[in-house]
């Protein structure tokens, strides 16, 4: 079986689910160019775990609309993808073998960091989905966490890490198309490190990244990027799927890590999502 890629998506504001811009188009192109995987295993910034790592294990999911103050039509969106108890059990076994404590969760639904990007990429909702909680842990542990999940790629499971390269909601200005220089600087630094597959430098983003305190005042949206880097294979290369900003400083940078023999890079560049 072919090794599946690792996908990192900056999921942005929930309203991206209602938009049809370059970001949505980039995710759709990636999915269209890639054979459907057996399942999708997603780590989202919106489910973190200080203790045992939860893994959704239900056969069918409910959606969590974990946001407020947005248009009513956003709360009517559905994504009836099935779950996969078998993939959930496999993920739990891999994490336990790597020294993490994991628990199967048959009750929790999918948060917007999962269903919004998946709905844009695979709108048919036919591919089984498993969500895995993000550990509240240092950067080095996030890399180990990704490495522990990497064997899923050999099982036909596409790993998706959903967060944001630049994510500071206090600085977001909805509708503003100008981009803040501090956001550009940090996003560019991350892009260079990802292209170089320099996981060690990315793990030290707080000390090395320009304007890191502004770009990521809390780590939960950046940590999925480290999980993705941890799951990389030695021969993987980075392919940018989308690069741009929304609402002045919300980076929408998204990329895939995959074999050079995989589908060609799908690049969209610009200032808007």
C-alpha cells in the first residue's frame, strides 16, 4: 500500500466554510488529485488533552459548532462522514506503544478544526474520519506524538493536522485585506523551515521565530504543525497547497508532506484566503 501524505491546514475563521476563495479551491484540488485514502485521522487545535489523549471511536459523528456570533447558515452545515472504530483502536495502540496514554471516546463529535477543512476538501463525506486530541505538551513531545502516529500512513490513513501558522485572535480585523508585517515575517520564517524540513528549528519557534509572541501567543494552533512534521518520512518533501492571509494577519498557509513521486505541488499564492 502506498504511504499516505501528511496534510497541515491552517483552518482560519469558521466563515471560511461559506467562502469559495483560493484557500477552499486549493484544498479541493489537493483532494481531487489524490486517490481517496482509507480514512482520515485528524489532530485539531480545538481538542487538547492535559492527560490521556482522546480518540473518537464512534461509527458516526455529530458535529460540534464550537464558535459563536457567526451567520446562521454556518450552524446549519453538516458533514455526515462515518467514523472508524478500527482506525481509532490502531491509533490508540500506536500511541500507547510510544509511551502516550490514550483513551477511546465514543461520545465526542468533530470540532470545526476538523469538519470545516474536510468539508472543503472532501465534500462527499464518504471517507471515514477519526479525530485525535492534541496533547498539551512541549514542542519536542509534539514531534514524538506525530512520529507515533506516522505508521498510520502505511495503513492507508491520511494524517491531517489542523491549526494555524499565525493565529492571534486579538489582532484579527475582519474584512481588512492589509497584512501586518509581523505576521508576514513569522509566516515566511515558518515556510522556509518547512521547505527545509527543519523540525528542530520549528520546535524552537518561540526563540527563533521573528515576532513569535505576536504570531502565536498560545501554542495550540502552532502545535499541530509540529505533529505533522513529526510524522514525516525521511524521503518526504514539502509541497505548498496555499499561502495567504485573511483578516489582516490570520495565516492560511497549508502544505502537504509526501514522497517526491506523489502528485505535483499545488501552489496558490496571495494576500487573501
